[in-house]
């Protein structure tokens, strides 16, 4: 009743004797016999306390506005319904939890759920609520995602189908290879001649005074883009639309992209379905590497990648081109030898 552990037989004997007396007197109240201590360790209470801290960090700009709401989805749809009022100190193995996740969930989504649980239990340990971490399932291997890319010719034809009002932002996205959220957040104080400074981003619908990587990044603005840039005051958004000149949201930008892509598919009898990110940023990266072999480090700085591994994927197409060139040279030499012998 006071939340203390029964350390001796005498403690247990006294407590059960009291319970029997209350039962005999017909005034036994089971609610007061719940351990006060155990309520503090119930899973659902602690998981939401952990989430509240994540939400606070998000509001302070320490975590992405795109990441934290996903945690709420993992908790609501999969985590809390399984553990609910379990005592976190009595959870020793999470393999059974992983096994019961719906098969329809992608491997990446399942991995994200397990990673969220790992973060939660590490928080429990840091706060000395549990002493040891439970056993986690084997690492979920997510197959490497191979993004689609398009050529610059396709991008040019695509731009012809974008409504004139929206051409500036789509031109910027295609020729600068920037993240859509950071482009939507550009203000006049970010443009200085032929230099653009990325220091804000839209995460969800929230403007954040930092980029995705939390680092300020400077890029060169190519001439084809400079010619289309609207002139604005320092605290005005560079790219706006409508009579009220509202800044673009990621949702609206994607809607415009899908409409233009559908028009492209109908005109050229194609079936392109790639996301905006791949049509612009990924395609820019692959085109850059193919046209500028050996400049991977420059592309890494341009994109603001924290690890070279993130940039290396853009070099894969260059490897294919290099071997194709080698084979063409070899074939040419072999043909030359045969011609000489015949003569």
C-alpha cells in the first residue's frame, strides 16, 4: 500500500493478515492495494512522457518537425496498444513485439518503429528507471533504395508544362538541386548576387530557422536560375504564389509537380512516377557526377551531406559510364586491328 518492496517474510505476513481482516470485516478496498510504485512505471505513462520531451525539443528547433509527428504515429498505432500498462522494468525481450508487426509494413517502417523503442528504452536507462536494456530483435536490413533519375532534356520539356507563375521555383529546384523545404523557405536575405545561403527550412508546415542538417550552407547560383529569380526585400519569401503572395508549402509544391508530370506523361506517352525529390535533387546529382567526374567532394559540399556515403550513390551512374567508355575504346581497337590484318 505504501509502494515499498516486501523485503522480509514478516512484512508479507503482516500485510496478508491485514488483508484478511479487511475481507472479514467486509471493508476490503482492492484499489488501495495497488502498488503506488508500479503506476509510476507503467509503459503508457512513460512513453508519452518521453514523447512530450521530444515534442518540446521539436518546438525548440532541436528536432525536425517531420520526425516527431511520426513518433506519435508509431506509438498510437503499434507500440502503446501492445505494451499499454506493462511495467517497463518487467520488459526483457522485444523480439515477440517485432514478430507481431503487420507484414504489410515496409521493412524501413518496421525498422523505424524498433529504432523509436530503442531510443525510448535508452531514455529510461538514462533516467535510471531501468538498469538494463531489453533484448532487441536482430537488425532489420533495409534494401538499398535505388532512386530514379531523369536527364536534363526531360527536365527542360517538363518545365514547358509548368504554369508560368510557378516557373521560378521549379527552375530553381531543377537547376540548383536543392531540398524543396529549404527552397520554399528562402527569403531575400538569402540571395546575394550569385550566392544563395540556405539557413531555413519548412518542416511540415512549420518554418524553422535552420536547415535539415542544422548547418548554414552557401551555394553558387547558376545563370539560368539567376535570370528567373524575383526581386524581394530581405524578410520577404523569394518564391510566392497567388494573389496573397503566400510562400509555397511542400504539399502545394508536390501537387503542382504531380499535375505537370501527368501532363508530361500524356504528351509524351510516358509513365514517370518518381517523387519531386528524385526528379530534381537526385537527378541534379547524377547529372553533375556524369558531367564532372572526380568532383564528388564538390557535390558533397553543394548538397551539405554530412557523410560521403550519402554522396557516393550519385557516382554509381558515373561508374557505369566509365566502363561503357572502356568497352567502346576496346571495341574500336579490336575493329582497327581486324581492318589492318585484312589489308
